[in-house]
């Protein structure tokens, strides 16, 4: 029984570490690739809400955006609660990996 408990504990820690590594790694990889191989496109805010933190209670969140590359649709979180469905925004994406994208802030 103790061996099973140890195995489960190890698996739980591996899953937690893997998730954290994935989230941090994806953000770092996206930033690096966009710095060196960014393509620009127009995107439209769609009716898909992304809740933030304690948002199911507070209902704060942002809408996703949708854009097309070579006829294929991609979407991501705009991370801007001020944007409304139907708004048009500028985004940048990685040429060979369009699912890695981010909004170009209005100040750029």
C-alpha cells in the first residue's frame, strides 16, 4: 500500500510540474518566436468568453479573437476586457505555427 501511495504522489507532482512547465514554456516560446518570425493579420472578437481568476463569481473576463491563415481558422484569448464582440484588432502570429498568436497592443 505504501508503494502505491508513493507512485500516486510522484505522478501528482509530475503532473503539477508538467502543467507549470507547459504554461511558462509556452509563453516564453511564443514571445521568442514572435520576436523573430512574426506575421501580422486582422482578427475579429468573437462571442467566446475567457474568465479570469475568480471570474465565475465576478464574471470578469475577455473575449477570444478569430483570424484566418491560408483558409484555416485560429483563435486565442484577447486578454482585454474592454473589447466587445465584433471589434477588429491587429494580431501577430508565428508563420509556421499560427496557433501561437497575440494581440498587438494599441500603443505599438
